[in-house]
C-alpha cells in the first residue's frame, strides 16, 4: 500500500447535525438520529468521494502522474469529483464511462465538462469491459508521452478507505455512545473505512446494486486497515433496497426523498442516499435499529445526480401543489 501522504482537497471535519423531526417520522426518539454531513466536503459540489481522492490522487501526484483516469456510470459522483480534483491540482482528467454520448447533458455530466474532463465512452459493457477500456485509454495516453494514473472504480481501494477510517475517528468524537452508522454501499470503500475505525457491528451498509458482491469488497478493503478479522458474512449489509437495479427509482426511495426533504429540508438523491435512508427506515421497522440508540445517517452527497435522473426530477416537481387562495 502506498505510503504517500494524502493531498488536501476537502474541508474537515464535516459537521454532525441533529435530525429530530426525521427521527420521529422513522419511529425513533428525538435525540436518536444525527446526520453526518459529508455532502459538505467542499470540493466540486461535495460528497464522500473527496475523502477517498485525497489518498488516491495524492499517491498519483507523488508518483509523478500528470493525468488521472477513472471509470464509472454516466452520472458517477466519483467521476465528477475526480474531475474537480484534477482541476484543483492542475492534472488532466479522462473519465471512462459506461454507455454512449447523447443520453444526458445534465447532473454530474454537466459538471464533468465544466471542470474540463475528457470523456471516453465505453459502450454497454460490464465491469470487466469498463476496466479493459480504461486500460486502453491509459495505454494511448502513455503513447503520447503522458503519465497517467488509474484511479479504481468508485475510487474504492484499501488506500482510499483510509479517508473513511478518518471519518470514523471524527464520529467517535462527535457522537459519544454511537451505536450505528448507516451508509450507502456502492463500491465498498466508504463502508470499509468506517468498519476499520468503528467495527463491523457499528456500521450498516445499504446495498445500491453497484457490485454483485459488495460485502466481499468491503472486507477486502477493510482488512489491511485493522488488526481484527473482517469477514463478509460478519458485516451488517441490507440488500433489500436495490429494486430493479442501480439506476432504477423505487417506491421506498421516493418516500425517503420526500421524507428527508419535508422533515429536515435535507436533499437526498435516488441512487445512494435515497436508498440509504430507505434502508434505515426498513431497519427501524424490523428492529435492527431501535429507539434509544444513537444512530448516524451518513450523507454522502451526490446532489447533481438528482438532476441527472429524469424520473426523480419528475417525481420532485410533481410534489409542488397548486396554490388556491
């Protein structure tokens, strides 16, 4: 694992805010629920990927890279923040995205362009195909004399998970007697760092459908960061919020988006934070999270993704009732 120090990109520690009205709506006590605002990390619209990029881009810079390459879906928050990190540090950025051009010009894609990233469309490929396309892009860059560094899918690795071990340390100080942190589980690095810092029993990951075996990824990334054994089967993972797939908008997620907005003025998005809150709600219903326990909802950001999701935008707009005096 790289021994290079992280490069500062975000504003830390992020605040923790009480959410008493949301807690009451979920069936928890008014002092039970807190929101860790990792949507307020500063860089490029904020979000959890900033903590990871401090480590991965820091290693790339230390090793002499002048270009960073990464992969993702068209509305990838990680891709958007990689583009922002490149802009701040004076690095070229190439984003290798699944799909084809022309499907959308909104949300994260608009910000990718604003930050100056170049996009290589990989077509309708699986994860292996996406990785292969990124490898080809790196080879082409080297042929032109560039020095590319490849940042993994979602920015997740044992190295980047150190950023969320730091987040776990913040939470220990900010929320004494913390029982559970609830977090969206995508590529695995965010949950892995929290598990390394807080223990497997204190972190509930809500699968969003990004990986076939997300618990295995969490265990792989967490293991180098802790002296304790991390087994996939020992992790707290809910897989009941994926619905029809990663990009699908589900009924429980729409309910979660509306609930957070109308109780706390808190804006979530449909892929990650919306699923995480739907999972928290389900966990309260089935007794996995109980009243009287300190629970933290980790807000991982992703607001631009809301505007890049047509079904979610339609749902949100339809919530505005007509005024009849």
